[in-house]
């Protein structure tokens, strides 16, 4: 396997404790051969559901920096 250079600003996913606990609770339901896949979108992190073809909202650890503050 050839190593590729790391980009200057690699994508990062942040997880809160609640999100990690949710992954642990539902690991068997969402894992495929012992691996849990997480989809990253601008609306948060999602667990793809291999049975229904849908996805379950996992969460958003922080609001995006460009979100207006009230």
C-alpha cells in the first residue's frame, strides 16, 4: 500500500461522548462485518442502515463555524 501525503486541512469528524455511547449501543445493528461506517455531511454525522437503506442521525458535536449566533 502506497502512502499518500496528508492534505494541509484533512477532513475531521468530531464526536461527543453521547455520540460515542450511541455508536456503542447500536454497534451490532449498524456494523457490517464488525466495522461501523459513519457518513459525514454538513448537517451532521449519520449511521447508514444496511437493512433499510436509510440512515440514522448520529449527531453534530459542534455547530459549524459559519453558523450565525443569536
